[in-house]
C-alpha cells in the first residue's frame, strides 16, 4: 500500500478540548510530550477532502527546539519521521485535507516572515 504521511491528530474523546486532543494525539503518535501552553492554534475551520467530504479541523503549531532523533509512538506498527512543510507537499499524504492545512500553514509562515 505504500507509505502515507500525516499530521499527528485524531478524533476528540468525549468532553476533550481541541487543545487537549492535539497534545494527546501528538504524544500517542510520536511519543513527544509537550505542555498545552507550548501549542498555538494556527488554523480552525472546514477542510474538504478529495472525496468532497468536509471535516472540521483544528491545527496547533508546536515549535520543537530539539526535535528528537527517534520517535516512540504508542502504536507499535507506526513509523514516524519529521518532514518539512515543503517535503510534506510532495508526499503521499493521508487524509487528503492535510494538503489544505499545509497550504494554510505556509500562508501563515509567509505572512509572519514578510
């Protein structure tokens, strides 16, 4: 089936805030622990997948001063690696709405650097 790349994330647990969900999913999928205060919401809105299904997506940005060289996801079969936003655009991303999230993150990056 081939490798798929995705931004860490997943469905919220009952009564879980988007922020708590983002921090939990990052840990579960990469083994990286961050404080809620380290996460900054950079996008919250509707994204459309290739199959025209729409999703409400909330994306948080976490700056990792010293990104780990190894990751330890909770799911044993999951392989984790870091890619830049430019590299991510050329990957076989799944789900497809990640492309829209990356485009919005790049707009934010250009806005903040320009």
